[in-house]
């Protein structure tokens, strides 16, 4: 692991230790309020996207890292790409 990755990992661990401060800008929601949350575009979740086979080149270290997490690396790649496109 290189120095920049270790630094990122340390920063992430420090962020997890920080206390969340709820105020008027970020109110704390009750379980009932959370249960009422709905997607902005619910139609999106009713669509089963058609899969398409493609050929792309991915850096070998990135591919190795995704494969090292176990089965489902292609699904993880798709999720990463979907998040990048949709946000």
C-alpha cells in the first residue's frame, strides 16, 4: 500500500470517529420520518436495465483490487459506473 492510500485510510478512520452534530440545517430524523422517505424518481427502480456485453480496458491494479473482493467484481464495476453517471 502506498503512502497516499494509507493517508486516505487514516483520514477515513478519523472521519468515522467524529460526532455528528444535528442542528436546524441537519435535523435528526425519527424512525417514522425515515420510513416515509421515498425516491425522487421511483420509476427508475421499476426498470430492469438491459445488459450489454462490451470490451473495455481497465488498469490491471484496479481489476485485481476488484477481483480480490471476491465474486461479483463485474457487478461492482457496474455499480461504480452507475454511481459516476447518475450521482
